[in-house]
C-alpha cells in the first residue's frame, strides 16, 4: 500500500526525504536509497505502508533492552528495505530487498494482533524503522491507546525531523553502532558516512526523555580496534553519561562476510573493561548465553540484581521500585518487571 509520507520537503523540481540522515534528493518517478520511498506527481510516498515483511513475539531482552520493562513480551515487525547496506546483516533477506512486498496489515491490524497475543509492547525492528516511520507512527499512536509501549531497534542514522516526529509515541530505543562507529568501517561495510548523525540522534532522544540503550557489534579483524574503542566510548559517555546501558555484541558470520570468524569472547570482555574504565556503570556482553556479563550488577555493592541466561531472566533481586535488595541502591531501570519474566511464551507469526 502506498501512503503519502509526512517527512519530506519540496526542493525545486525534486523532493528531499527527511526521514534519515541521508536526506535523499529524489526526482520525479525515482526512489530513494532505502528502496521504499518514492516520488510521484511531486509528492513523496511510503510504498510499504501497511506492508509487513516479518513479525514475531520476542522477549524485550532480545532487542536488547534490559533496563526497560524487564521480562516483557513484544510484537516485533518489519517492512522491507533499509537506509544502510551492511555487508554482514543477519536480516539481509529483509533489509537488502528494495521491494514493495509483504502481508497487508494496517496499523489497526497490528495492534489487534498484539492484543490477541497479550504482549506489552510493539517493537519496530529487523530492518531500519526510520524508513517506514509513518507506518510505525500510526501504529504506535494506536498501541498507546491500549496501554502498550513502543520501542525501536535502529542504526540511529536519523534526521532531526524524525526525532521530533517519533516523540509522540516512542518510549525506548536500542541504537546499534557497528565496529565502534569507526568512519572507515561505516563507509566500507555499511555505505554510510561517519557516526555524527548517530551521536546527534542519541542526544536528541535522551533530551526528549526516551529511554536509550546502546549496542556495539564487535566484528573481528575489521571492527574491533581497542584504541579506537577508547575514543569512541569517551565520546559516547560525554553524551549519555554513566547510566545508559551499553551492550557489546558477538558477531556471527553472515551475508557477505562469511569469511570472518565469530568474535572471540576475550575481545568482547576487553571492550567491556574499557567501558567500565570510561565510567559506564552498566556494560554487558551479548550473544554469549551464560556469560556472567549478561547479568545486571548493583553498582554500589556488586550484588547480582538480575541474573540472565540469554534472553531469559533466571533470578530477580530488586524491589518493586528497582532497589537492590542487598544495599537499597536504586537502579535506573524504567518501567516494571513483567509478569512473563519467567515464561518462555515466544512465538513466530508467519507472514
């Protein structure tokens, strides 16, 4: 389904898409970099409005969001297309297909599906949600009416206009850096310019009170430089402060980078150490189920307040107002623990 976009500006005989940092100038009859936003009769259209490529019921820890309504279940969905071209994308069959395809599901349909599965929120993910922002926006506004929260998993390569547009429905985001945000890495393996738009997006989201967590996919041999990590983490810390969680994720070979190995655990641990030295109170290692750095530790006394194994919460040692049961320190965890936190009710939805 085609729907006129909200995020665009007429510039002479072309249209500028304002959904992401690329700010594509698109001529009549042409399509933007993402493959799903096109110009017709001087207007910009979102060609995948109400078109769903994939949907699934996920634990919120999979996003990963670990300081936001822990243990809750979300309905995750995507369209096709992306504003990046990551050579290692695990969802490349979705993100790198610049097509108009998918199941016909309106925002109302998606919310009704979420209610039927008794989830607590909706997550816009699997491909970059910036490119289908109008679809996400309309879905999110309806979801909020039914008491559901909204989250995104994003590369953060946004425009200022997009940050302003999503503030009316967005509650939390995971911003995925790749290879420590190193400009050379982003240019070669992602087809994007440097990380400045991402830093700006993070700052603006935090300023608007939206919960932010950071991930850094550590890719061995090409995106795991520890010296660059130090400067990257210092820059990030200056923006987000000590309490924003950061997750260092293990890379698994996929798409065009099947020649690379998985990330050695000791490399992830080295990044974690630098983050702690920089001042981050909550740093995690991801995609290594059972690793002790999956857990949340009280920064005051070191007690394990949330024990995890993969996406499952194994033990909970916080009071209802998120205080450590051992020393009383209040942790910056938003929302509340879900009633589902010890259940494994996560189901595929075939689209």
